[in-house]
DNA sequence: GTCTATAATACGATAGAC
DNA sequence: GTCTATCGTATTATAGAC
């Protein structure tokens, strides 16, 4: 059974998650989180006594979502190549949001990297999860060193595409780069 | 002859430029710009009556710097391939700053893309300049459509490398990706 | 052109009633 | 667990003295 307090907490975390993504962390205030979650500002502050607390909770929530997603992918995809393709599909499917708000992991980590290095270290775990998962898939095909490099390359392509499509507010940029990522995957995986 | 007011203006713009880069635009206050430029806060506000005004001035200043840099490169480099290599060298030479603060163009445009779309359009011009310049160099070797794609690809690689190196605060990531960019340039330019 | 003083508002945070 | 009231401090911005 989930308590009322836990439910409220989750409501707040979801609202903050969206706002941190769509507006940015620094610019988002308790006031706005309160409006978005239909709660009183003081109530938010009761559950998260500092803004950093709220940020930490949002990051942990994202990490859990990523963990669940990667487990699902690991379960669903039969071959390493299909797994890697799944990563590209995710980017493709989120083209509209990526063009409008940028990458949720990249933009948050970039922002925190300038003014909140401690929190950035927490946000970095989102990348760690993806990179380790990608690396494991590449390892099924390539030697360790190469697998690590390829994982980083694929993530860099995704981030580069996200930044450009966000700057030009153009989902097509994501789709073009997704095609190139698929082509690149085919080439190196010799399929 | 440059007036005292113009000199003060330039001092402020330089201070704001650095702070917007190192801390981010939203988080930087008049107070901090005042401290960094050894001026009074009200004096800053006299020259730039709104924060958006100051941002616009900083962006225009950056655009002028980029314009000058690209002209210099166009003048110095003998072949299109050397020009393109110069772009990679810039990234390599700025590895430390890129790892510490991210890409000045990318992080600012990302930030503005979430909460200040009008200013983002101004910031986008920085990318326009680079992309058009790169495209022109590729056009000396490839057909127009291909040249445009390659320019966007090279910029995406640079942005992807910047994001990753910023997230891990690791200049080596920039250097590794710079090597890959050079390799890629050599391959497609058949050198 | 420069700066002081101050307005008006928003912020994060706290103490305490219910 | 919820919410009110409020504190102290930031913020941007203005009006006006020099």
C-alpha cells in the first residue's frame, strides 16, 4: 500500500521533472512546481525542504526510469545489434521533444555542470547507465577497448543531434542523424 | 576615438560574456557582472536597462568574434581541407574550457531554447555562421546537398564531444573525438 | 555620463498552527 | 501530513541627485 505522503511526493516529482526539462532547473521555482502539481508552495517545501533535495529526487526518479527502460530493452531485443538499434529508435521517437526542449539528460547535466557540480555528479549517473549498457552490447561483438569507444561515439552522435535539433527547433535534424546512426551501426556491425 | 561610455560598455560585455559562459545566463545577476567588471550595479543597469539587452549585446559581441575568426581562417588556410582541419584544431585547443564549461554556443543556445526562444533565435546566428562557413568549404569538394550534410555532421560531432566532455569534466574526451573528426575528414576528403 | 537610493517583486527557507 | 504566515535575502528595475 502506498501512503498519501508518498503519492503527494510522486505528484511533485513528476511535476518538477517536467518543469526542469521544459524550463530548466535554475529558472523553475517552487511556485511553478506548486501550480503544475495543484498543491500549495509550502506543501512542496514540506516534502522537499530545499530545491537541491527536489532536484536529487527528480534525478533519482529519472535514473529509475532509465534502469527500467534498459532492462526492458535487454529483455525484448534478441541480438546486440537489435538492442543498439532500439537506442536509435528511442531518439527517433522523441524527435519532437528533443527539438523543443533538448535532451533531458544532456541539457540538465550541462546546466548543472556550470553552477552545481555536486548535483551534476548525480545527473551523470544517467549517462553512466546508458554508456555501460551500450558498451555491454558492443562487447558482444567487439573487443573491450573498441566497445567502450563505440558506446561513447554513439552517445556523442545522439547528443550532437539533440543539440543541433534543439537549436534549430527542427525534429528533422534528429531523424536525419538517426538514419546516419543506423547506417553507421550497420557498417561497423557488418550487417 | 572610443568614448568613455563605449569603453565601459565593452568592459561590461566582456565580464558578462565570461559569466554567461561559466555560470550560465539565467543564474548570472547584475550584481555578479558588477563585481566582475569592478563597476557599480546601477552603472551596468544604466548601460543595459534590461538583462535581455545585456544578453543581446553579448551575443552580438560573440557573433563579431566568430565572424573575425572565420575571416582569419579563410585568409590563412590554403586548401578547403586545411580550413576544415582548423575547425577541429580550435576544438582541440579549447579542450580544457569545453570540459569545464561546455561549448559557449551550444550551452547558451540550449539554455535559451528552454526559456527564452526570442533570444535563442539571436544565439542561433552563431551556429549559422559556422555552418555556412563549413558548408562553403565542403562545397569546394562535394556537391551542394552533400556539403550541407557534412557541415551539419561535423558540427554535430563537435557538439556531441563537447556535451560528453563537459558531463565527465574530461578534456581527453574532446581530444579523442577530435582525432576521430580528423580521421573522418581524411576519409571523406580522400586524403 | 555616472551613481545613489529605493521601489517592487520574487525567491528559497523557517517556525509554528491545525 | 498539511498549510499559513512570514522572514531574510536575493532579484530586476526606476526615479532622481550630482
